[in-house]
């Protein structure tokens, strides 16, 4: 059967993904796996890739899943399954190539209790904002508190995305591959106006140009001395390592312990939980959960429940009640055991 080469098939598959508006993060993730497949089998036809080839590719001595977590292997197989299913649909093979599962699978050992995710109170968030000495760091935290956006989306914002006239920030959400218009609260407007004053003074950035709201840095040489120094450059965005390092330093300065690898997600999760707690006292629990899911950009409320740590609260509830006295019966009181009749 004649058909495309592996290289051609990968290109066609990616174009089909974009035509179907698959989220950009998924497109990149799948491309990474398929490019590695092409590197291992250069010049091969799409129809020439068989199940035993994929076994070697995934689980051989140099297999891409070796040393990886089970969840990572699942992601790799998802990319390959989608790719070969598309090829079968296009008629490049008579039957869909089977992507094998690992022969030896170990069940992950879960802790008896999940760690409670770090959540900050409103006062702790305000403390972090006030202790942020660098104007750009304060601006990032202010946007995070005011919108609950991911740091990846915050770093991509342009000055022109902020519209005070209609009170919105236009955001391209990378994870969903869609635009969203986040409302600007009164607190956030005050912080943004103050920050934009500093940014304009330092970089000359205005709302008309393609300037990044949180710029990167350009190295300069001091005249006469040759010493190097850095100035903000609005033509490039701030790097994630810069933002991460200063946030972790700020946590330490404020005496706030956080779980490993949480970092910027602590602010996002904390704001969402504060929002949820306020709403559930005003409206029903389910409506509060749905509105919080909309704030976070989640497609379903189950994801929101996990993200807010509500599952962890159920575990804490169970531990507080199991085997404990609950309705106020004193230890000296006579208790009649409950038995079934007969």
C-alpha cells in the first residue's frame, strides 16, 4: 500500500489537529513524541511502522518510557494512538496499528492521606503584595490575585491587552487554546495603573505597540567602565525562571511554607478558594463550584474540586469523625448498643 512517509504523516496529522482547534499544548506535546518516533525510524513509510517497532520505541533499552512515571507513559501512548488512528481513518493502512501497553505494570502506591494543598488567606496574599519590592514582581502578583491566571498566561500578556475603558484584560489561555476576557477589579486597576506608570518610564512602552506587560531583560555595557547591567526590554517577555526565583524568595521572606513544585499555583489556587468560599455562602454549593470553574477555565467541576483541595478536606473530615464521640454522649453515660431485631 502506497502512502505518506512517517515525516509527511506527522505534518498532515499536525495540520489536522490545528484545523480541529486542538489546544496548542496538546499539539506540541504530541509533536514531541512523534518527532522522536521519526528520529528512531528515519525514512520509513507510515504503513511500515508496526506494533513491534512501537514496543521497541516505547519499552526497549533506550525506550522513551524507560525511567518515566506511569502517567508519562500514558501520555506517550495517547499521542501514538491518536496518530495511528488518524492514519487508519485516512486510509494509509488497512487496519490501525496497535500501540502496545507495558508488559510489566506496577501499581502506584498512594499515601494514606493526600497532603493538603497550600492555601493562602487574603491577609497573606496582601502581605506578599506589599512585600514585593520589585515593581514588576508586584505587578505579576497583583494580576495573579486579581484574575487567578496561570503564570504562563500572565507572562504572555501585552500592554495592549489591558483595556481600562471596558474594564477587561484580553487573555490567550494557552492550555485551552482560547481567548478569554478577564474583568478588572477595582483593586487590580489601581495596581495596574501604578505599574504601567513604572513600565512606561523604564521602557517607553505604550498600549499601541506590541510591548509585553512584563518585559524581559537586555544586557547593556556601562559607558566608560565596561560594566554590565540589565534593563527591561518590552520587546521580549519576562522569563519563567526570573519570576519563579523571586516568588520563592518572597515566600521565604514572608514566612510562608509551600509544598514542593507549587510556586505560582499557590496564588491561583488560593484566590480560587477564597472566591469559592465567598460564593457558597451567597449561593448554592453547586453554583459556587461552577462559577469557580469558570474563573479557573476548567471544563468540568471535578477538576475544580481536586484543584481546590476539596477531596483533601473530605479525608480530613473522615479522620476527625472516625471512631470518635460525636453527639455529646459522656464517657460515663450508659450506652445501649444498636442491634438488629432478632
